[in-house]
C-alpha cells in the first residue's frame, strides 16, 4: 500500500510547450528543497502509443526515475479524454451536441466514452500503463481525469451510443417502457422511439424527460471517470485514483458540464477541485474559496474519502483567464492554510514553471508559474514552501483531524439542474451579479452567514439525507430547496421528530423532484413539520422589510429587527400550535416557528439567504440567534476586532481523531494587522505550530483566554490540547 502523506506541491511538465527536459532534475530538486512532497505531471498517450497497441513508456519512466533520485513523489495524470492521433480517424466524430460536433480540430478532440471502440482501446492502454508503473517507487497516485466535463455549451453527447445507453438507464429506472410512458406521459411503442430531449425547460421542453436526461448525464460522466479509474486499478490495485472538478460547477451553477460532486466522489479514491477564483470566479472572495473546499470535502467524506485542492493559481495571469492578476506571496500562503482550515488533505499549485512553447497552449504562455520562466525561485514559491514545511512537519495531526460540524446545508443537484434551465441568471460566474439567481445565491448566502459567524458546516445532498446521514447533525439549513423527493422529506421529518432543527426559506419543497407542484407546500407532509403552509406569493417593494421578534432559549434576550425581503413575499398560514415570530408590513405571517416531536423548525417566507448575500441587514444575527437556541455556536470566539474587519477573520476548527487534540487555524483576510482576544473551552495547552512555542493562557472556569497578534493577509496555526 502507498504510504500516507500530505501531498503538497506544484504541477511540473518537462518538454514540448514546457521547460526543457534537461532542466527536470534541478527543478525537482528546488521543489524538494522547499519541502514539497509531490509534483503533478501529465502522461501523453500520443507519445506512448504511436502504433496501435504498442506502448513506449521510456520517456515517462526516465522522468519518474529522476523524481525517485531526487526523493519526490509523482501524481500522474492520464489523458484518457484525448486518444492518440493514430486512433482518431477510426473513432470518427467525438461528442455530438445539440448544435455542435466536437471532433475537429484534433488537438481539441473529445471522444465519447459510450463508444465501445473508444472504451476498448482506452482500457487496454490504461491498464498497460498502470501495470508498467505499479511498482515504481516515485509514483504516489493516478489522476484518472483532469476537470471532467462533457461540454460547456451543449448538454451532453447525442450520439447513437449515448442515446442507447440513456434508453437502458430509463428502462432500469422505470422498470420497462410502460413505466417510461407513464412517467413522461407518452405513448412509445418501443424504446427505439425514445430520444433524449434537446429543448431546455425555458424552451418549452418537457420537465420530466429533461430532468431525467440531466440526471443521466450526471450519472454517465461519473461512470466514465469510474471506468478510467477501474482500468487503472486493474493494472495497479495499490495506488489510489483521483479526479479534480472545476470550481465553478461547484460554487456556481453550470450543470451543462455534467458533473455531480457527490457522484464523482464515488468514482475515485479521493476527490479534488481546480480553483481559480480570482481570475475566473469574480475576484477575492475568501468565503467562496472556503465554500468550494467544504463542498468537495463533504462529498468526499460522505464516501469515507479525502479532498484536495488539486489545482490552485500559483502565479500571474495575463490573458488566459477573464481577469489578469498575480497572487502575492502572502496570498499563496494564505490559500494553503485556508485549504487546511476547511479539512483539505492535499494541495497542488498550477504550476511550477510556466509554459514557453506555442504548439498547443501558447495562449497560457508565461502564466501561472510559482517561479520565473527560467526556473529561478520567486517569493511566491518561498511562501508556498514555508506553509508546506509546517504542514509536513505536522502531517499526522492535519491528516487525522477534520471539521466536526453540527450544521449541514442541503445541496441538491436536482435543484441545480432545474434552476439552471428555469432561471436565466443562474450560470453567471460571480457571487453578486445577476438578479434571479435564486438557488445559487441562496446557497452562497447561507454559507456566508456561517463562515462569518465562524461556525463550521458540512454540505449534504438528498440521497445522503435519505440514507440517514442527518443523524450526525443538530441543524439542517435548506436554502431555496424548491424541489425535494419524498424519501428525503421523510428523513427530514424523522430528523426533527428526534430532536433536530431545520431552518428553511422561500419555496421550501414547493415541487417534487420532477417539478410537480404540491397543492399543500412544503410538500410530502413537511407542512406539518414546519407548522405552516404556503398560502400565496406576492412581490415586495425593493426596500420592504419584515418585523421579527424572537426570544432564544439559551441567550434569553429578545431579538427584534426589521429584516430586508428579497424577490418574494410568501404568505404563510400557521397551524394551531405553531408560533408566528415574524410579520410582513401588512401584518400577515412571514416567519413561523414550530415544535415537532423533540425538535423544532423555522420557515421564512422570503429568500432570506439571498437577501443577506445581496442586501446584508440583520439576517446573520437572526440565524445566529436561531442556532444558539439549538445549542450550536462557534467553538472559538474572537473578540476585540472592529466589526468592519471581524467578518473577514476566518477560523478553521479541526478535531483530531484522538478526541483530545484540536487544530485552530486563524486566518486574517484583512490587510490590517489585528490584536485578537480568543476564547476557547476546556483547553489547557496551546502551541503555535509555526514556531513550536507554547503560548501563555488565562483560564477562568471552563474558558481559556488567549491574546495574540495576527498580521494582515496571514494565518496563525494553533494546536490545542484539552
């Protein structure tokens, strides 16, 4: 088995468009000297298989031998999605979309893995590759697929093989043609008449066929990645497999790429993500970075696996992305600690030395490098090495500690797929732009509240809820969960009955998972759980607010506020035992609190989380009060910070599996240096992991107080013993 390490490094490719091969040893030695434990590289099938079925592994073997001599491990990326030139004519067309055929020019060829010819040749190659290198001492793991997606503009492949596979998928789901006819309201006489839809919902496409097609595309791409992983495992059962998703399909809503984060987690041994938030995601939004990592980590951990940041901007962009920016050395280091703070178990920067050639990717030339184009160290690389050395020195601590969240945010791929088709603004790559991004911005707003309150959280999807995984949490948050299936609804009902708390806003369970509207919503009996039902929907004035008055159990003080509405005024009709704790300006119920079994619920009749993201106001305090009443607080309190700066202090809180040790990562995303007063509970010793020094503490009852200074755009990493 592979020795467990914290994989920290950068992508390094030699030859072709990249630095010359003869520089490999000295470049890898520089990485090793900085403390890097791995480097990532690509293996080119076109270079290896220049004659069908005949493989020449000498080039990559020579590279790995150099790595072994240096003493650094290799994360090897296979290019399964790009067959060699010699087979492209045999394969014919690649992905066939609604409006395009992605087959030529050949450098951008994307084959369809539903084509049996593609599968056969690819499987043979991958198994031969992994079998050849399975015992190489420099190999750390395989990346089965880099940034898996089908297309950006079209939905998926409509070739004959994909269509036939879709028919078999429908047959398995509905138990035959009669079931498909009933579900789709059709009269097909045979499966040969069944075709995937090519008209999105806003183009008068049919709801159920469209969502079935989208679900199939998610399943299918995950199956493709699993196929590649299995082919590698056949030749090398010992080294793990990995894939890295695109960040914008996680943070924003781009379902056309066909990647469901949770389904991808099933296809590989560890799950990663490529993050270019500054250059492609709108700008410097540190909470967005954390949300991406927490989402990937949650999906991976649901399968008992680990999460990495597999690609992270290491240097300047000029024109390759939508924004030109060079991260500072402080930012390079801060991102590393942010990854650790959210429970990430690996980090690889893109890339070590920039491209210099012009054959395939000249448009990325001289970009992204941690070092200069001639290989000389830059302060960015030194900063990455500084973080790496502390992480490596304490690898056992970081690898065996994770966030112990008491809150889960519900994230639904069904809602994402439907919302992207129903709501025009959903696919914008920016947290604040767009007016009708109800699903995406509700997710962003819910996470932002918890991030600013320093409260750790996980994400959870409906299948995990239906499987009983809610039992590990105290609170479930449902941001604009307007579509929900019955098994998940029943699991939520049982969660509340057993003492859980659920907070939901506008549109909760308005539709089932196929878009049918419930006459009484929240549907599937959740109206009884929330103690109210949706009576009507109205449009508020832009500056309209609602009045709320609550008295949480724990704090005892009454909270009164006027909270801004967004987009909708959903009139709620409470049942007899429910309590109205918020009213619209006309006196109609706006927020209903209900006790159901041993737990409680709060239903809000507007887009609360989107309102907070776009308007701010008192929603964060409102949610905090609700969470406190459910027994959920931040495990670490930070005091003595001006309110304008407090929100940009991030705290990562990880609990070690020994039950006695905690890791506290304090991150200052402000430019200003700050003096912090920190309060923790039941802690007797705190060590600064960068200096190794024990810090002075003041104890009072069960509280431990600590004073420290943290520089702007910097982190402090603490080990606390209970």
